[in-house]
C-alpha cells in the first residue's frame, strides 16, 4: 500500500553516515570553562600563557600570563604573574600585575605589585612596592588654567 521508501539521511562529515546532527560544537565550546589546575605534586619550569583561569597548588618557575590566577596555599611561583585578577594564598617571588589583587592571610609575596585594586588581609606577608595603575586622563579640551605660568605668557 505505501511503497515509498524512506530517504536515507545524508552523511554528516563530523558525525558519520546517517547520524542525526547533535548540538552545535562551536556554541558548545562557549559555555563556562573549568579552571586549569597545577596540582601540589607538579613542578613546571617555563612560562604559562593563556586566556582562561589557572589554579596553582604546585611549583612554577617561570612567568604566568592568564585571565585569572589563584595561587593556592601550597603553591610556589618564581617569576612574574600577570592576569585580570590574582588571589594569593601561597608563596610568590616576583612581580604581580593585575587589575585586582588579593593577598590572603597565608600569602607570602616578595616583589612589586602593580594594580588597580589591592586587598591585603591581616596575616599576609608583602615585601615590595605597591604601584597603582596610572590611567591616562581624557584629553582636555578646556581653556588653559590660570595657575599655569606658561599658558599666561602666550
């Protein structure tokens, strides 16, 4: 009675012959990402670079440039650290550059910190300079100030 045969599903290059397409792999990659972890028993000799979040409990001898950095209580970093936000609970020997820096009570930092916001909790050790980011002011379009002797002479 119904003699039509079903049309086969065209093959999908990523999924195999006749497989139904799944979720879009491009959009699946955009979801929340877990932080990368350098565990307590790991030592890395060399620099680490990335845009994601990194949690360190081990040892890194090199520079770290990531999106967000958490230095755990058992961590030891020798080198510079640069991120949007850095939280220090362990030992850091080297310079820190971040918009937001937090030194927890167990932190030990020996080096300069360049920041927009700096929080140092009671018990944290910090030896170095605290340098606040200098945002360049917007260009002034107003008339010269009266207290400027150079402007008054022109």
